[in-house]
C-alpha cells in the first residue's frame, strides 16, 4: 500500500509569491492534517481536514489555507510568502477523523528567498 | 492547556547500552500517546502508541514505551541501542479540541556512539 505522497519535495520561492503544496493520503484514509516544521518552533499544527471540511486549525495567519477534495487529496496554500515561512511542510493521514495514528509523508521543503 | 514535554534536547548513549528518551504530558481526559522517529531529510515514522490496556507498549525496531498515569509520563526505551537508532524522536498526544489534532513535543535528538 502506498504511503502518503507529497509534492513537490523541494521548492524555492521569492518573498511575496504564493505556493501550493499537494498531499495524497494513504488509500482509504479520509483525514488529512498539515504541520510546519522549523528548527526554532518544532512541529506546529496547521489544520486538519475530513470529508472536505476543515475540522481544526492551528494558530497561523490567514495567509495559510488549505482544502480537501472528494478523493481525500489535500492542498495547502501559502500566500504572500515571508522569509519565516521557510520550513518543512508535512502532511499526515489517518483513516478517519478520530482515528488515532497519523502517518506522515516525506514532506515538502520550502525555501523563501 | 494540553501539552507534551520532552525535557532533554539530546541523549547520548553507547551502542549496546539501554536507552531512554523521556516524555511527559498534560491533557484532560484519557491520553492517546505516540512516539515517532525522524531521520535526516525525511518525514516522521510511527514507532508505537498507547491508547488503553497494558502500560508497556511494544513497537517497531525493538522500541517500547511505558505509560505511567500517576507520573503522566510515556518514556521511550530500548534494551540495546544501535548506531542506526541515531535520529530525532518525537513524543505526541492526540487531543480533541472541538476537532482532532496531534500535539508534538519539541523532539529529542538521540546519538548512539559505536
């Protein structure tokens, strides 16, 4: 069974631009969550989606948004990029919203210059 | 506030010796506790979890963890460390705050010396 797939793996963007990251969950998993990992802040929860609805949101500005499609694939978008947005963005999936174990993808490395 | 603490930034151990990576938590209700490992430039890999039942949980790669409700701890252990165990380890708790999310500790870097 394929794991969580994230694309792109690496990208470089300029301040002020926007970026869209994609996540395909494990087959059959319907819940997708996103995390930002930085050396200084560690792993920070961004949001969690289930059945195309955002169920929970972390403490990030409105520049960070996401969505989930009917096939459970998810995207997150960051607009008006800032240098501090440089991070590893991790997507995780679980079978259902309350499903306890979440399984991570390899992440998308975003560098903002 | 619900939180997870990993009091050690780094743990050093010699190969063949037992290792312990510490974790304490603060949650309301019954905790769902997890350990994940992260190798350089990779995502997080699930190691083990405690939901209910036996306080000693066994997981992947020979790791185990002991849930202690009175001390609100969930320490990760391995009887004999390998150099290949060197990685970043995260303790986590899954909570329902009107929607589910998993809260992670800051991580503990484990160095196993040959």
